[in-house]
């Protein structure tokens, strides 16, 4: 089995500060502080490794605060293919309000990535990519890189026969979705707001979301997954459209839940699951991660038990 590849060009150490309740402008006493190696591609790799799949993680990391990353890669058996450069990987602060369950994110600036460093990371990724392999391009771009970066990477990866799963936002997402067919990803996971930006209009009802997701699929993207928060996710492919709804879950941390959904999606694609079963697995990954700090899954049997409780309905 070819390893699944993930790319994280703007990784972070996620520092979660647990508060009884967040009150802006007030002094708070933290109940706990947890730090985890993060970044969307890293989080996806961690969940895939917990599921038992071979995964290689690439991107750019700072060598001055490497310990959290080297530790998690070693513990989970992730093949570390990062390009290491001088400096510190950024720290993102996440303020967890225990009363509401909400998390407030404060994302700091990342490393300065030069064109030469990007060339090195791209060369690693292209060297690892094989025909039929899945490559996850995820997360924001560090300052200085153009929004077309992911579009151009996708074109090169598709030329090698790899299937790109894209989870980005803003300018990089817009550039990728406007690409020519040879640079469109195999799968994409926007949220409702990101799909609205692509559609150029509000999408207040599920039917509106479905129409836009189908239009995006018709543009040449094989699988469109729209995350809907507490309402689960919508999955659109040539096999139809389904909405998957998560079971009630005791939330420990929401950090990385969207990345876990992407990991479950890729795990389902790797196994060639039918659309409904793939939707169940993706929602099960996301729900299971909610019970854990950081980008971690419980044992496979627990995730499979959650998948059996995910409600999937045909829509449209």
C-alpha cells in the first residue's frame, strides 16, 4: 500500500489554554495548558497514523523548536519528510471556554518561506507521489507564497497520477477552484462559508448548499465534501449526494476536528468505500477526535462503533 502523503507549509504548535469561561477584557486563571504539534496536514497525518495507515508528512518546519514534532512523528510512526529551516515554527493559541465549549483561535505569523525552500518541499512531495496515491494539501500558506501555490502543486501531482485532496481557504482555495481541469483537485472540503464565497451568494438552506456543491462537482472535482458544523457534512460525487449527521458526543476539544474529518475521508477513499460508508467513516473520525485532546483518535474499534451510529441520508 502506498503511503498517504500530507503537506503542511505553515505548521504550528497548538497551545490550548483551558478556561472556565472566556470574558473579553478580563483577567483569567487558566485551568490547564496543553501543547501539541499541529497544522492541518500534520493533524491529518496523526489521525491516519492512529487508524493504522502508512503516512508520510512533508512541508516546512523550524529547527529551533522541533521537539513537539519529532516526538509525535516518532510516537505515531509517521515518516518525517519535512524540510527543516532555521527559526521557530509558529505557536497558535487556542482559548477553550469550558462553559460554552467554544474555542477562540489566535493564529500567529509563520516562518518566512523562500522560493528555494518551497522548491525543496515540493521536490520531496513529488518524489514520494505515485500513480494512484492520495496527497492531502492542507492549511494556510506562509507569508510570501502566492495563492496559486496549491494550484500549481496540484497540476504537478496530477501529472504523476496522484489524487489530491484539498483543504484550504481564502485566496488559495479560490485559485484552486478556478484552475484548468489539469490542476483541479480530486476532492475538496470547503465549509458552508467557503462554498458561499465560491458561489458568490448566500446558501441559507441545505438545498442551496447542495446545488452549489453539485456545480462544483460538475466543474471537474470528483468528490465535494461540505462541512456543516453541528449538522455534519454533505458529500457529493458521481454516485449521488448524502448528508451525514454526527451522533451526540461528549466534547473534550474541538481542535483538529475538521482535520480528522479529512483524515476519515482519505481513509475511506484509500479503502474504496461506497459514498455512504465513506461519509460514516469521515464523521466517525471527526466525532471520535472530539473526545481527545489534540489530533488523536481512540482505538479503531471505538471509531468503528461511532461510525455505526452516524446517520446518513440521501439528499436531492
